[in-house]
């Protein structure tokens, strides 16, 4: 029966429905296989599903509407308006601005007075005093007093005591564009002609100390008025008036009055020049000498120096002609060319210089005794004619701490002074002056180093070459000299200073008993000095100075040995 029904159904149903039915049965069977375990319970439960399945597919509903594009044009409305001009008041008030404050290091406190006292071996007392006005915009003044002496002895030689005394007052007045300086001083220097050996003379001929003493009294005054603020097109000036009076123990007198001035004005011959000046210098020197045994003399020398000065770029040039009129025994007129050139190859770093100058200068009693205090003050005084001096040099500031300078000088001199032993003196312990024509070549080198306020060095060296005319050698002139000074500051508490000095060998003329000249050599010498100061308090300090540390006995002048090692200790106070 079942088979008949299925065959009838097969005949009645279309073929495509049969395929759909098979597919549905397969899906149902697969789902049942998956879900059956979840619903399985123990027992014999049966599920019978009966029904008729007629699969069908519904018709699709199509959209009958089409898209519509709306294109709308907007019309810009027209506006009509006018601008009404009207001034609006805007009040503006100026308010003051407070000045900026410069916050730098505070000014150090200054003290008006300084005093130092000391004592050394060879019976050497020392005293020095300064008084100065404190900071001021308009004026300054000061007083300086000093005494330094020694009463020691040098074995085998005469009594060598000496003393130096100084009283000095000075002041300045400042104006808007100029300064006026004034100063006056008195010096009293005592020395002895100790350059002889007492053992070589009988007691009856030995001099007393007062017989070999020499004393110099020097009074100086100076007035100086000059301009220190100068605009480009203003006149510049520098005026100086100086007078001194010198007298020695044997009443040799010298007065000197010097008046010199400089005036210059702005010019513009070269439009592109940085600065041009046209001016002149005038100097008048009047000497009045008097010797008790020989009478007196008067000498006057006038020097006029017109010049032209130009600053162009890195170049500075000064040219002119010096004219000198000397009235002594006769009146003579001299002309000397003058040229000075400076080239700043690297501004503030490297420069070159050249100069050509000449002129006469007086070998006065003061200049000769300053160089050699053992000279006979009745010696002959002459003019030295520097026919010309040529100078080449260069210098550099390597850094803020280091500077050096090298100069080469060539001098052609007529009647230049040389010191030789005065054989007319009883003990051959004085010097006289002879005059010689010679050429001199001098190479000079300077080097300076400074590291803030802690460490500083200053070195100078000179080397000389002489070409003599008549004399065999340049008597008493060394062939070189060298000096080195150093200072070291440790926390403003301990101060070290050192000085090293050396002079080369020199020749001196010596005559034997028969009057035959026999040149001798003064050996090269070295002098080393060391000083230490300890600031026990801010105002109080203690110092010790060691001089001639090498304890060498050297000779600057023939038969005049120096002291050996000496020491001085003392204290200083500021208030």
C-alpha cells in the first residue's frame, strides 16, 4: 500500500518539486542530527510529524520611482550703504619708565691713608706714608712721604752709608673737557764716595766720613693743563710749565725752567680720512748753572715742531720738521725731519710702527747725577746731538692677558756722555764725563702677562751694539740687561712678589802707575729680590723682603761694590 501511494505521488508531483523536497529533507535531517543529542531523554519516546509542504517563491516588489535632480539658482540680494566719516578721540597718556638698575660689582671701599714701617740689616730703617682724597668727580689731591736709608758697611771699602728722603704733594682739578694738574716735591738724597780701599792709604791720609759725603737737594714744581675730551672739529691743547732747583753738598747749583705747549686743529684736506690734525709744538728750556769755584753759565734752547697728523683707515701718520735754536756760547740753528707711522694690521691685535726723529738734548747736572750719583759735579756739561734715530717695531695683544712689544732702534749720536774714573780725585773714587761720537743699535723686547688680579708678569730685555769713533769701548755700558717682575695674590690674603735683574759685562778704563790705559771688565751680575706680605687683618699687613738673595757682590760702577744679602721686615696699615 505504501509503495503504491509513493508511486502515485511520484506520478502526480512535478520533477522540480521532488528535487526541492529532497533538499528540504536533507536540511531537516542535518538539523535534527545536530540538535537531537540535546533533547534526547531515556526511554522510548517517539515524535511524529505530519503535514503537507508546498514550497513557493514570492514575487519581487520593484521600485517604480526615479531620482529627481533639483537645480535651484539663488539671486544675491543688492545692498546699498554709505560710510559716515567721524573722528573718534583717542586720548594718549605718556607714563614715565623707571631707569634700569645696573647690577654690577659694588665699588670697593677706599681708604685715605696708608703707612708702612720696616727695619732691615745694615741698619736700614724704612718709612712711607700716603694720604689721598677719596672718590670725587671734580678734584683729587694727595701727600706722599718716604724715608729709606742704610748705615751699614762693606768690608775693605770706605763708608757707604746713604739715604733717600721725599716729600711730595699733588692735586688735580677736573672740568667738563680739561684737567689741570699741579704738583710740588722736595728730595734729599745723601751718598758717600766710598769707592776706595782704606788699607791702601796711610792713616794720616784717610778721609773722614764727612769728607766723602755727597748730598743733593732737589725742589720741583709742575703745572699741567690739557684737554681730555675732544670732538673731531675742536682745537686740542696741552700746556706744561716745569721748574726745578738742584744743589749739591759742594754748592753746585742748577735751575731749569721748561715751558712746552701743543696746539692743533681739525683739517679736511682728504675727505675720506678718519681724522686730520694740523698743529705745532713749542718747547723752551732755560738752564742756569753756577759752580762756586768756576762761576756760572746760562743756556737757552727753543724747539719748534710743526706737524701734520692723519688717520686713514688702519693707518696713522705724523710728519713734520723740528727746528732748534741753541743759545749757549754761540747761537746755532738745527733742522731735523720727523716721521711717525703706525699700522694696525689687525685692529687691537697686531700693529707695526716706524719713526724717524732727531734733536739735541742737554746733559744737565740733574740728568748726569741721576744716572751716576758718584760723578764729580764740576764736570763739563755738553749737548748731545742725536742726528737721527730710526725705529722699527711691532706689538700684539695675543689675548686679554698677554701683550708683547718688540722695537729696534738705531741711533747716530754726537758728543754722547761716557763715565770714566776721575784721576784728579785724591782717592780715584769719583767719575768724570767724556764725550764721544758713536752709533748704537738697541733691540728691546717687552712681554706682559696678567691673569685678573691674581698673577702678573712683566719682562723687559735690551741688547746693545756700539760702534765707537775714538774710544776703545763704551765705558760702563753693559752689552745687555734683563728684568723680570712677578706678583701673585692668594685670596687677597698673601701677596708674593719677585724681581730678577741682570746686567751684562762692561768695560772700564783703568790707568796704571805709569799712566798706561789698561781696560778691565766688570763681570755680568744678577740680583734676585723676593717679598712676601701677609694681611693679618683687612687693614693690617706684615711683610718681609729678601734682597740680593744670591748674596753676590756685583759692581755697577768701577770700585763701587753693592751690598750682599739683606733682609727687611715690617708692617703696613691702611685707615
